[in-house]
């Protein structure tokens, strides 16, 4: 009988621990069928991307993600252009954050430091933010002013 009562008392704790463990799993979204292509001074660079286009996905982003292929990224799609702020809490991977205007052009590139709660919010109007592994923008030659193409970006920029 005592064992039964002990189990009943500890059972809710086990549920709490298991739900916390689930909460710390990375969100893995399906890769969008169309690549994102960056037009750079040294040519086109292509990325396979996951798309975060609702509040839940945008809030979670790449949290808890420890690795990502060099040619992968996550595109955050916002309903309106404005100054957007990001932070790196619960994100163990250093990132490049590319803030993209409605015209599809890179407006700012910022670095995300793992686990930082400092706001990453450049003074630019952005409709999209692309997160890539740290150093990818520099390695691939992506710079402020470069045009990024993807069906979701091109639809806003007036191209199809």
C-alpha cells in the first residue's frame, strides 16, 4: 500500500520532467520545396530553408538546435515590415541573422551569440529574417544590399 501511494505521489513529477524534456527538443520544420537564392557579387548561393511563418514557429525558431548543415537556414516571415527583435536564449548554435526588407534586399546582418538574452534588433524595417550558421554570410559573400529570392519573398517584392 505504501509503495502504491509513493507511486501516486511521484507520478505527477514524472510527467513534469518528461514535458520539460519535450519542451527542450528542437523544432524541426519541413524544408520548403523551393530553395532560397542569394544574388551576391560572386554569384548565386542557394540554401534549403525551413519557414517559420506563424507566432509559435517564430517564437521557437532554432532554439535547442545544436547543428545545422552549411546550406540550411530558417526564414522567418512576418505579416508586416517593422523593426524586429531577436534573442538567442536556448539557442546553442551561433548564427548570422539577415534582416530582409519587402524589396527582398538584405538591410542588416547581425551575429547571434549562443544563449544570449541581449536583443538583436538593428534599426531597419524588415519583413523577413533569415538565420544561417554563423559565418555563412561572410563565407558565401552575402552583404547588405544583396537581393534574396524565394517565392515567399518574391511575392511581397512584386516578382513571381
